[in-house]
C-alpha cells in the first residue's frame, strides 16, 4: 500500500520485502532509484530489469546517494509536470 501511494521509491540493500516493493513500483511505473553497491537485492536488480524486457526510463541507478536522490526528485517533478 505504501509503495502504491508513493511518488517514487529508493531501493537500498534489502531482501525479499524490498524486492516486492521494487516490483510493485516497477509495475506501477513509479520513479525508482537504486543505490548501486549497497548490496542485498540491488545486486540482482539489473538482471531482473534485463529479463523484464520493458521500458526502464523511470529507473535510476547510481552509487552516489546524494546524486541518486537529486535525480529521483528531478524525475518526479518532471512526471508531475506532465500530469498538469
């Protein structure tokens, strides 16, 4: 429920619950930030995206947390502007 009501999701490390939140956000075409190098489920997300064979334009991957959050916020503002 929380993932569906959010504007964006940032994935850091995590396990099966985080994977579930990622897939819900992905299916809902939310802006998703993935902190590369944080371990856990983030290690396999690139493989999952490759297997999904769908547009990944709302997915941002970065190893720098500040840059990742800034880009996620930028994309959310862009998506919101397109809704007006």
